[in-house]
């Protein structure tokens, strides 16, 4: 039975003569079209042999049916797997959803740089190729201005920034760090692993909850290259705790003749409390770390800063010069698109810092400081639309909720928000979540207390959270 059926399958060359596939082969790569046909035929053959898909007896082996399948497969293969999704999770900087949304100015800069040639490493005044580090010149001045640092170097992300700083300054030597700061940040960044990969030797001091000045001064010796302070981005040790602040640590480092490096993680450029966030939501500023005596500060481009993925290294010129000369800099350098987006983002800070217009320009700051009334207005409209779209049996309500900054920024602190809860007597929250995920533009909510919720903090158009199947 299956043998007869297998013999009925049209050949690849026969199928490729169909007008639709001839057209596709003229438009697209002929090899790609032929391979789609082969893949469809392989699927049909294995269904017949295994008896799947109706026992092989009634599989449609007409040329039209197979051509349709091949065309569908071609279309799926050419659709990007990376698509727009709606972030209704309540996490503003969601690492799995690409963190910061770029400003309009940054987007324009990316398009301009992507479309053609730009002077990424070309000195237009001299009319010659820029030297080492010229790539960073497009952002260096801006970051110096905004942080008070002497020099700046930019790499692919903050993990890379920490890696290259340690490799440059501490390869084969000791890095002294408090036991309470040996952090693991989401997305598999573990400080002890980065220290090891950099070639440096980890020297832990203090205990998980308490580290004293004497712990540092006692540990920093002839083998020590630097003292590292890491922002415990995504957790807090509470209760009986002591740490050593940057300013006294700077004194200890100077006395021991070693560098003081701070991994700030998010690294804010402006005080968010001035934009209306509560005092508890204050993140340390890069400027403050430099002022307090850090020789080097590293931070991310796509966390609170609100720009593209990048790792920024700001600090003393003597150290930054060494870092720029490390061959790893070439391996970790950023491209013209990142440079363009980062420079445009930084220029917004330069132009608008201290003005409430800054939050209008940078989406990350806008959403973090969005008023509850504004969120509620969209939530109320969306509630009606969702209830209408889902129909009978679903309960859709507006309720209070809690958003978070995410990506280890503003840890623990939650920001009051408005959410929409969706429930159904006969459906589990996971089933409701699936319904929203299967929407044409996938909608990502969160299940909290056994209830599916959509946080409206990042949603501006109520229609965005109405599932379209
Ligand atoms: C987020 C974070 C990192 C990693 O930064 P990426 O830009 O994600 O590479 C490193 N250190 C700290 C303290 C962080 O918060």
C-alpha cells in the first residue's frame, strides 16, 4: 500500500515546472525554492511510511496541494523570527524583550548610519583615517561632559566592559572584592566567572553581609591590581549589614597603590527622583562614582540610560588609554549603528538634563515616570476593547499593580501601576496567556496570584493589547 502511494509522489523537477514555482524560482534563489520542495516531499514520504497523516492512504499528492505546501514553507522561512511583541509584563527594561526602546533621534541616527557611509573612523578635518579609539570619539566627549570622567571607551555590553577592564589592569594579578558583591545578574553574567576569564585572581574579602574597611586594607597587597566594587543590581542584603562606601574605599585603594573599579550595572546619568520617581527609586549616578574617587566606572548603554546595547567604561585617562590598546578592544568594539544610537541618546541628555522634557525624549525615562492617571486612562479603554473581543465568559477588570524597572535597575523597588486582569471560570491563567501570545502581534502579560494580568505602563495604544487571532 505505502509503496504504491510513494510511487504516486510527483518528482521535484516536475513540481518545479508549476507556474507558481517557476515564478518563485525567477524571483528568489532557485536552489532555495528547490530545497523547499524537497523538504515538503520528504515530509510527505515519511508520513506515508510511518502511517501518519491519515495512514498515508488519503494524503493529497496532487501537484497543486504539494506546490501550495512548498509556497507556504517558503513564506514561513522568509518571515523573521524576530518580531514586534507587546510588553505588558510590567518590566520596563526586560532583557528577554530587548531592554530599552530607542528615542526617535536614536532611531533616525541608526537609519542614517545604516543606509550608507559615515565617518566612524575618519577625521574629516585632517582628511585622514582616525587613529586607535577614534570610533569612540563620537561618544567620548558627550560622556565626559555628562559624568566628569577624564576619558571614555565603549564596548559591546557591560559584561564586556568588566571583562576588558579586568584583563587590561589585572591579568595574572589579584582583584579584591567583597563577598557580598559576587553577583550573578540575569542572562548568565556571573562576576566570579568574568574575573576568572579575564585572567585575574579573585580575592574575596569580608562576609556575605558585612565587609569592613580593614578587610580591604588587609587584603590589598603586592599581588593586588585593583579593588572592584560591584553594584548588587538585582538583590539587596538586608538586616545586619555593613559595606564600605566608594569614598573611603578610594582612600584605601590610593594608600595600597591599586586602582578602584566600580561596576555600576545600570548607571544613571540623571537623578530619576527629579523626574518624579520616589526617593527609594534612586539609582547611583555615574558622576557621583567618579566624584567619590572611582578610577574606572562601567555601566550598560541599554539599561536606565535608555540607549542601545553597549558597555561604557569611563574614568582616568591613564587606565582608559591602556584599555583602548588591549587587542580585546578590537574584538569587543561597537559598530556604527550602536555608535550612532548611543551618541544620539547622549545628546538628548546633554540638551535636556534637568528639564522634564528629557523624559519626553527618552522612552525608558518616560515609561518609568509615567503618571498613574495616564496609565489608568489607557487601561480603562483597553478593558472595554478586550472584553468585547473575548466575549462571553471572560472577566476583564482594571486593578492596581506593581511595575518594576528590570535588568537589575532599581532592585526590589516597585512602581505603582494599573493592570488589566483577565479570567474565565473554565480556563486556567496559562490558557488565557496562550490566547494573548498567539495574537498576530504577540502580547506578553504575566501570571500573578493565579491571575493573568496585563500591565499597561508601557502600552500607549489600547488596541495593542486586544488579541487578534
Ligand atoms: C546588568 C549588569 C551587568 C551586565 O551588563 P550587560 O550590559 O547586560 O552586559 C554587569 N554588572 C552589573 C552590576 C549589572 O547590573
